[in-house]
């Protein structure tokens, strides 16, 4: 499981097997992860490094630090909401 601490202070835990697809944009330094809760956006100069470790199941937590990871946000799937 990997935990995503979002910019609004919420934490979402997603089992690796619930990841549907990922897309990394080098130009925008942005990683988009499609999973069971919706789409998770990870932005920053270290987003690609995070992707490499994520694909190897070697990461358990991501949280924006203002330097390497600038933003972490979640767009919920339609019909799913934050409780």
C-alpha cells in the first residue's frame, strides 16, 4: 500500500494492485496515477524518481515538501466522495 498525503491535509491509502494506469509528463514534471479512489496528481522535480520507486513497490508514502514534490492532489471518481 502507498499513502498519498494531499495538499488539503487528507491521506489516501491505495493498494498497489488497485492502480489502473500511470502517466508521467517530463515537460510538466507531473505524474498522474489512475486508481480505485480516482486520479492522483504528483507534481515536482522528483515526480519521475517517485514513479521509478513506485513501480518497484519501494515507496510507502508521498507528501509535498515544497522542494522535490510540490503538489499532491486527488480528483475523486464520480460517485466516490471524501468522508
